[in-house]
C-alpha cells in the first residue's frame, strides 16, 4: 500500500489591463505580435517598470490565502532559453517571494481539509509557440509575453487526485471572488503543474516526485494524476525506481510521457533583477488592501444561512461559485422566495449546466427570465411539470421563459370546462379503472389523473383536474 502525495503549482493571469512591466495591452485573442514593445520583447536598453495593479492584485490573493506578506519586495531573473521568451530570462521572484505560509480550506470527501500554501510570487508569462499541422515551421506569438502571473505553490498536503481537483476548484473560486483573475482555462489564464509521488505505507519520507505539465482542465489534472499514480505504483510494485522528471499529459491517448529530466534551482542561475530596484511595502499599504477584500465563499455562505434562512447545504452549493452566488441574489431581489430559487438552481439549473459543461458565468438568460418561471407558476399560467420543461429551452438564450410558454401553447388549462372535457374522455376510455375506483380502489385514481395530464399534454391544472375527476367518478366519500 502507498500513500499518494501531491503538491500543485498554479499559475493565474492577473487581471490587469497592461502587462507586468510595460504598457502593452493584455487583451486576449488579438492579432499575433500586435501587443509587444521593446520591454516585453527584451530589446537592448529597454527597462521594465512594475505595474502597480499587478502588485495589488497579487497582494489581494496572498492576503485572502492567509499568507504572510513580505514587506521587502525584490525580483530575480530566472535564466533559460525558451523560444517564446525572447529575453532569455523570466522576471520572477526566487528567495524572497511576495508571500508565504498561507492556507486554503478545501471540502473533500473526508471533510474539510486544510492545505498549506507554501508561497505565492509574481512573475511574467512567456509567449506562445504555434505548430501548424501542415508545414515544417513553427510560429511564435509574443502577445502573452510579460503578462503578470501569480504563482501559487501548495505544500504536498493533497492525498488523492480528487483532492487535487477539489483544491483547484476552491482556489479558482477564491480568485474569482477576489476578481484578481478571470481564471479562464480555455484562454490559458489559469494553469496548473502537478507534482506527485508515492510513499510506501509505514515510511515517512516521500518518494521521488514527478512533475506533470500540459493539462488544460481540472479534469485533465485529475486524469493525469490518476494515470501517474498507477504508473508509479506499478514501478514500485516491481521494485523499480521512479525517476524524478517532468512528464507531459497526452490528453488524446490518456497517458503521461517523459519530457525532460527535472531541472534544479541552480540550473536557472537565479540572480537579482538589476533593472528593478527592490522596495519596501509599508504597513498602511498592506492594511488598505486587506480592508478591500470582498466577502469570500465561507462568509457568504454563513450570510446566506442567516439572511435567507437557507439550509447550510444550499448555502454551500450556491456560494462555491461567485457568479452563481451573485445570480442567486439577483433572483431573490426579483422574487423573494429564497428556498424556491435555491431548489430550482440546485436540482434544475445546475444539472442542466453540468450536463452541457456550461459555466454559470456563461449562462445566457438573466435572473429576470429565470424567476418568470416561478411567477408564471404562482399566477397559475403553468404548472410545475411544464416549468421543468421550459428551463432547458432557455439555455441558448434566444427566448425568454414567457415567450416559450406563449409560442408553444404551454399555458395551463385552468378553466373548468376545458378540464372537464378531458376528464370525460378519460373516463369514457377507461371504464375499468373508473369502476375500480368507484368500488374503493384508490390506486386507480392516480392512474386516471395520470391519463388526464397526459391527454392535456401536461397542461391541465392538477388541482382542478383532481377536483373534477373526483366529482365525475362520484364516489360517495368524495362527494
Ligand atoms: P522543485 O524544487 O523540484 O520545484 P519544490 O520543493 O519547489 O520542488 O516543490 C514544488 C512542488 O512540488 C510543490 O507544490 C510541492 O508541494 C510539491 N512537492 C514537493 N515534494 C513533493 C513530493 N515528494 N511529492 C509530491 N509533491 C511534492
Ligand atoms: Mg518548482
Ligand atoms: Zn510590452
């Protein structure tokens, strides 16, 4: 038996308008190499200047993760040859990171677990290499060069791929709450390297670790870790050694492949960045940022329980994503029945979104259209069954709830005459169940009501249908 040991290194793009050390725009998806200047291209004689918003956002995240902030801020050069970073070094922080020794509480299968944060530091991103399918040449886009990154390094406190997934989800939620990063994984705004080793039970020194790269979703991280766990286990079972190295996740074939032997810190020849003078942060500056921190998931969940009288479970689900929590609160403003909204979000909305892999922040219909469903139910325009069917039809954002009901003729049949006609037909077509019920078999009633609902295309108002059916069947105890 082995204990799995995992530590994660997360890189998040800080949501600044301009890059970390120059004035170039950080906008995604622009024409290649249209957002560069001598500084981020590393042309001789150009000098970097720190973007203060990058520092502020990084400090926000550090403080929210309960890290100890270093007052003395200094940058270092990490030297290597990378074809997508023309300076041939990356401005980063080495021996004195921006902050250290924080913590993040993560909901795991075995309860809430504290994961220690080793350090967070500021650095700049590299550009992007593009390898077209046809042709032998590779292309390079330097637009991403110099965008501010926050690296968040955990201690190896995670003990399963699922825990790694849960940690990433919580970390992403916090960064989104803080609005320090848009965390858009498709655009590479949030990336993760995962380190994993196995420790034979009974030992307390961890084994050789392997670093995994190239996963582009949390699911990918989990799968890569699962694969790697099995691979290492098989080696150790055969009494073979796990080689310390960097491996790439191949999502197509679902395997990890060796990329390079692991480099050590001394390979990078770190030295202090001579073009950026170190400086000291004063207490007031840090205090101000601390005071600007928004309400975080835990506090928000507690408030939801207090303010909206929601069960703790509901509050936990609703606050695990800032966009969902905001959506919920918008809905409550328009339709003040929090528990109704919460139920519909948890059992209806989230299920549809998960099924289609849509994030709440990309939801296409507004709270106003969502609550229209409940308003129509209250008004007696639709019944619960119809309401459930409307939701998936709203997902493409093309039509409002009320329009769907009108267009599809889904309004409830609430006039007694209309319902009576249907009831009459159902009784005529089902003489046996009708007689059964008359003779005292209650189960037959449910069958007949079912038929009425079916015949009306789910539109008969259930209360009215109940009443009329009972009248028509004329059993004495119901008269
Ligand atoms: P390196 O110097 O090789 O980059 P670090 O000690 O800086 O290694 O750790 C990098 C990451 O690897 C951290 O997130 C840390 O938690 C994790 N880590 C360290 N040792 C192990 C291990 N034995 N197994 C799994 N992860 C580990
Ligand atoms: Mg490292
Ligand atoms: Zn630039």
